[in-house]
C-alpha cells in the first residue's frame, strides 16, 4: 500500500505551518482500502496514534493543539509501511503582545512612495540556551519581506496579501531556527505600501484605501526544551531603502547606489542616508479593527522562470524580449554598468504597430527602473513590491549587448498544486486549454482577480462565479477561495449586499446588488463542496449564502422575479459596442430572475445537507415560486424564450426553467437554429458562454457543440488561439484581425472568465466528471466527434487520480479509464447510453463505433449507435 498527499482541511498541497485550527481535519490518498494508522509525535515527546477506516476529512483524533504547538503527523497503512509525514504547527492565535511599528515619515499622496528598511538587533547570549525552535509571527499594513542575518526569510511575495483589511489581516509564521547565529543577530524587513495604502482600483483608482500608515507587526519567540515560549524583545529602527518609489501598478525604482548589502547582517551599521537609522513610531494594535488570522492557503510565490524566446535590438536602441507566454510576474536582470547608469524595464502583453501595446494598461504604467551601483561586479535585480502582466518587455538603456541569462521572466502567483490535465488530437483545443491554465495562474495572485496587468486587478465576483467549476478542477485552489469567501461575507455584511468585486474599493463603479456577480456568494462555495465533498464550506458560508438569496427575494418583492435595478446582464456579448460592454441582446432581468431560481435551489439543497430542514423547505418553496414566475414571464406556452438569444435559451435549459419536455424540445431546437444561423460563431457573453456548449448537448446535439467549439473565425474560442494568444482574452476581439487592439477603454489579454469552457473539455469532450460530491463516484462519458481521433483528461481528485483516454482507430473506439482506490465509477458508452459499472483501478473497454460524419446521409457531426461493447 502506498499513501500519498497528506493534508489538512481543504488545503491540499498547502499550509501546515502556522495554521489557525486547534483540531484540523486530516485527509490523505491511499491506493488501497484501510484500515490506516494516523500518528502524531508531539514536540514534547508524546506520541499518539489512532486507527481510521477512511481517508477523507477525518476528525483530528488527537489532543487539541494550543497556539504555537505542533509535531509530526504521519499516516500509514497495514504494517506501517510507506508513511507520509508533514509537520503540523499552529500559529500564534490571539496571543499578540507586540504593537505595529512604522517609519516616522510623512508620505506624499497621489504618487508612488518609497519603501523602507526596518531593523532590530538581539544577542543570542541573552536568550535561553536550550532553544529548540525560533518562530517569527509577522504581518503588515502594506507588503513586507524579511531577512535574518542577511539571509532571506521564507519565500512569500507581496505578503501578507490582500484581504478586506478593515476586517481581516493575515499573519505568517516563519521558521528562523536554522538562521539564528551565535552572538549578535539582526532581523530586517523591507516594507512598502502594497494594497493597503498604495494606488489600487480603476477609473483613477484610490490611494490610502485602508489607512495612511505603513507598518510592520512582528513577534519573535523561541521555544526551549521544556516547551516554554519566550518572547524576544525587539527594538526597531528604520532607514530609507534603495527602493525610491514603488507601486503595484506603476512599477519599482531601485537605486543600487543607496543599497548596503550588509544592512541586515551582524555588524552592519552602514546606511547611505545621512540621518542613519532612526526610531520607529509605535502604533497600538487596539487602534486597528482588523482581526489577525492565520492564512488558509499558501502565499504568493515565485513559481517558474522563463527565458526569452526571441531578442531584438530596436532602431531606438531598446532591446525587445518576447517570453512566448503571457504571465503575471517581473523581470530578473543581471548586468554590469557604471555607477548611476539607469536601465528602464517596460512591459506589455501584446504588440501593436510593432510597438508595445500599452494602451490597455491604462494608468498602470508598468515600468521598473534600476540604477546601477557600479561596483564592477555583476549586479542582480528583480522587483520586490510590484507585479506586471506581460509577454513582451523592452530594456531601455541596456549597457552593451545582452548575453544569454542576463534577463529572465519570473512567474508569480499563489502557490497551488495543479490537479487537472487535458489533451486531444486538436492542437487548437490543446492550446485553448493551456491558455485557460495560464490565465488562472496569472489571476490567482492571492485572490481570484479579473486581470493581472491594468489598473484594476480586483476580485470580480462574476468572473469567479462562472469560472469556479474550472478553477477547482485545474488547481487545488480551495484554500485561496476559502479565504476570499470570508472577505465576501464580511464585505457583504458591511455593504448590505455582495459587492461586485471583493475586497471592495470605492473607485466609482456602481455599488448595487447584481445578478451573476453577487450570486458568487452561493455558487462558489457550492462548487467547492461538489469538488471536495466537504460540507464545512457550506456551513461556514451559510449565513452569507442565505443573506444573498433573502436580499434578492426582497428586491423581487417576493414575486420571484428580479425585474428592477442595476444589472450587468450577459456582460461582453460580442455584439456589444466597444464603449458599452453591457449592451447585450439578452434581457438582463431574465438573467437576474434565472439566477434567483438557481441560487434558491442551491441554498435549499445546502440547507438539507447541513440538516437545516426548515430552511430547506423554505428555500425549496421559494425556488419553486421563482421558477413558476420565470416561466410565466419569460417563456411562451410552446417554450419560446423571451429575448430569443442563445444566452437566454441556454440559461432556460441549463437552469431547468422549462415547464415540460415539450418546452425543452422547442427551446433546444431554437437554440440549435440560432447557433447555426450565427455561423457557429460565439454570440454569448459572461453568462451564456460557460454554459452554451452544455446547452447544445442538452438540446441533443454534441455535433453543434463541437462545431461551435472548433470555430476559428471571430468571435470564437479559437480565434485568439489563431492570433497567437497564450492566455484567455477579456473580449472575443481584444485584438482585431488586422492586429490592432480593440478600441474600447476596457480590454485585456488575460481574463479567465471566457475560459470556463475548459470544464466542458474535461467533462464532455474527454468525458471525465464527478458523479457524486468529492468524486466518490466517477462518471466516464466520452463524446467522440468533431473529427477528433483521441482525447484524454486526468484529475487528481481528493480520492486519488481519475483519468480517461479515448481513441479511435477506424471503427474501433478504445476507452481507457482509471478509478481512484476510494471511489467507484461508471462508463457510459457513447451513442447507446449503456452504463458499465467499474471499480477501483484501470479498465479498458472497446466498442465498434462509426461517426455520423462518415455516413454520406448523416450530418457533418455526430455518431451512430455502436455495434457492441466489450468490457
């Protein structure tokens, strides 16, 4: 037996040090049935063990953990072989005894401000001799990076990340044990504005959104052999840093002449500032309202580096680099230059008229500047406190020729374990899937954002609502989404409704309840539950879910129809003009009323799962009333849907809003007519696009879904691929066929929302889907067609790997599946609908299969009933 991937709560592949739970639930993956043994070796020498039968969400079977306590958790099967072990340790909890410290300096507003250095000295001789562990618990108003004795502490980037700072501030736990030196030790911190008081938001944005201070909170403790925790007193001073100006949107300016390499090392007294090191201002924690919490996910990290795929010296002297992939991140440069030599680093996602296409960046100028120290040695620089979205970069005033290795792109996003893969015989579909994966990576920078490049980068609720099924499949993103949903709940309580993006920043966008956006409060936790089978997310978010449905019920006047107020509707319908992206052909109140039905149903089901039977009955009745109201208002007796658009019909079909089979048949037939009349081009926006292919399948035509999916002309999913896209665009025509950028003020080349179709690639094209929450049962239902000769999907579920590959060779179709050890499966043969039960392990099925496209009397897409099936 082999046991792998031991994790806590829903933080798969993630946080185990500095957790907030005293009794975290345990999960692991085993390739055979139990029983299993869990062991916990406490730091005080105690060892506890417990026999368990299952592998998922097991109650902590040991003594609860106090703050700062921990040990080694291991799991083993029969015989005790093949252990997997992790260190589990709680964070500080509420035991903060220190205060925030801040540089005592006036900070100008409305321009990028400098970063600061903070330093504290302590001598090991003043500490207890029997030190077993040293921990630094830290957070900041702003963003920070730590050093001890000249060495980097941790791998966090832009810590502590962005939360609703008025309510929640995350802290980090750092292990300093191996970094402590005999004699003097120096703890240093870089500190900058970040999201806390830097420039954030759009339409001009805001400064000082959460406060005018920038401050560090750091509590250093050592634990001795007797288990006692000792606070290390720290007296902080500060000095100007070599980062003379920095903003998340603007970029970073680093003057290496002002940098003293030994500033955080013992004996390092030097500073290039005449005033030297100065006393900090102490800010009492009581003056800030935010609760300090442990994180629920890994931090933002540097995850990969990319070398340029092409280098070009431009006529103006600049050097242009193409990294071959649109990313979120920064450059890392290595150079030798005279003191004071300035190199500017420019960034852009695309080229237009053979220039960097910077207009879509709006106010995010995205220029970093490095001023060389001129030491004669190679100098290395990468920005600390900014981030850019780019594929192309230009180096201005580079000294001499560019050698291999002088510049690389550093990919930056939240640390997440990838869990899903897709491939097929269609290169365009494979590139589309890659684009979706990259757009998710680039937009999970601490929270799910809309884009990583322009002056926005906020947590739009509508984007993650439609993308959630894809997000929880592609990566183990539950920890990130758990933290973000906590912000949704606290912002919702403050605003009285779910803001259109979270954390909310008042920057001019309408702050009204909006369907499909606010519905994220219900749909995102529900999709997380379906993915990992953990009802705790429903329990934790239940009040938020219920508050949203109740609010919409009130706005609908109890009628079930939400027919008034601000709505975004089917945002970015491809027929909408560049300057009016909300001008959709689909009735926005039809969308709002349909979502009211959907979220009422979800809430009723969630209430039933949680044992809230009265609520389940109440919201079930509300959903039934809203369904009838939708039918009366938006469906004709024959099933015709008001608006008569692909989105309106797809919503009616996929949200089960039709009254009977006749209406479903009529709606499906009309949907196929409209899609064909549109030449199998996309005609849907944010609401319709994620469900249009599924709606065509429900309408009885996987053929049409394939035709729509493989369309390469504008607008379509594959049009950007044909234009060389490496991420998902915000608009279908973010770049026009002539290579010019869409003239609208709002366009981005890295938005994941329209990439929600990747979920369809996995579920329908490859045929891999969950048939029960948490993948306890797997459904293998491949749908060959579209000229594909093979397709495959793999998902590393919480129960183990589920995978499928189908391939055609002449009339023979071979289906290979893998069922996790802790699950069962069913294979649905294409064409016949015959279901074959399969248990854990690998299985190969073969059937005689002939595509309808091979029959001269058949449609261009489709299949015939197989002649036989053999397991």
